[in-house]
C-alpha cells in the first residue's frame, strides 16, 4: 500500500510541474501583447510598465523566467503581484479561500447525504414508482441552471428579498457574520442550491453503478454463501459502486475550490475565489487569473491523489496493478 501511495504522490508532483509549465506558457509566452502591459493595465504610465517588466524579469530568456517563476512558487508560493488590487496574488487567494472552502464543504456533505442514499434506494427498487419519481426529480434538478435555482431560492426563502417564506438569511448575511456558526447559517441557502443539482447527479450515478455492481460474479457469490440481501448490498454492492462516485467527487470538489462556484458566489454575494475570478476577469487582472488557474490545477491534482488512495481502500485489486 505504501508503495502504491508513493507512486501516486510522485505522479502527482510530476503533474503539478507540468501544470506550472502550461500556466507559464499560456500567460507569459503565448500572449501577443507585452506581458508587462497586460499586468499593468491600460492606463499605466511607461515608467510603471518598465518597472513591472524589470520586476517580472521579462528581459531575461524564457527558460530563466520559468526557472524564477517555478522557484518562487516552490520556495515561497509566490504567485505574482496584482497591480489592480495592489497586493500579492497568494494573499488575495488565501483571504478568499475560507469562504469557498466552507461553501464547497457544506454543499458536498449535503449532496452526498442526499444523493447516495437516493441512488441506493432507486437501485434496490429499480423500475418502481419510487425509482421513477426519484429519477424524474433528479432530471429536473440537473436541467435547472445553478444561477436560476439561486435566484428562485432567494425569491422564495431569502429574508431580505421580500420573499414568500423568509426562512434563510439574505445575500449580505455572510459579509456580516463574525463567527463560524453565523457564517454556516448565512451559507445554508447557498449550500442547498449547490447541493440540489449535484445530489441529483450523484443519485443517478449511484443508481446506475449499483445496478451494474449487483449483477457481478462476486455479488452472486456473496448471495450463494447465504448472506442476507441487506448485507450483500451494504458490504459488497455499495462498496464497489462507490468507485465511480468517488472519482466524480474528487473532480467536483477540486473544480469548485478552483473557482467553479462563480455563479453561486455571485448570486449570494459570497467573497470567495469564484467571485475573485469574476472580478479579475472584468478588470483584466492577469496575475490573479493566472494564480487562480495554477491553484485550481493544484487542487484538482491533490483531490485526484486522494481519489487514487480511496480506490485502493475500496478495491484492493487497484494497489496490485
């Protein structure tokens, strides 16, 4: 097991190195305009552009620039400097990360707690009225855009929108929250909105995966040994069916932390990474966009590493391949 984990970690490190190279090429080499001008903004003076060019080492060769860029990331996690915010990019990202992490963690717990049991029940009672109702509901939730669900939820349940049932806090509640409990309550409606579509997807994945798993030879062998149907489902069926769900979870969480929660954070006025990306695109703040892209790639690599290790626990055959 330790050898398997070590190999996954080494592959993850190599992938992270390649990701840094790709990000460097995209933001430093491929742009046709002067990178210093792109980072300084349209209204920067020639003196300021020259100062930025000198600070970024753009007068050096591409290989030297990449080495300096990579060394800064590895040694100091230096992601550059935002001249729009007048602050280091790493500082901007870390200041916004707690809000996004809390948003993603809470919604992930909800969609797993709803989606996986719903998928299991639908698979066990396949083609029943309950199964058809569940699948129809999940299809409707998947088809609804997240921003639309957010706006409808605000109209129906938000306390500051003159809603029909003012149960949950409004859009400015997170900014006013001064402790973890208050922040969690402020995120309760965004959690439900984000979890709605994702729970529907996980329910459908879990249903199809469990139906396929229950027809495998090792499940039939477990039944032949005299195990109860509940034990067969819980100990053999669900464990095998979770493998594709774990893959999906690793990608979803990594991408949401990377800034894919833009719409939810924008609708509910949450100061997270997604909101930072949206504002930076509007301002053409290239260093921030570059930093978020790299951090997002690192998040995805890290969660894929966790998924690979979870594979080895769910299916011991994986570690021997």
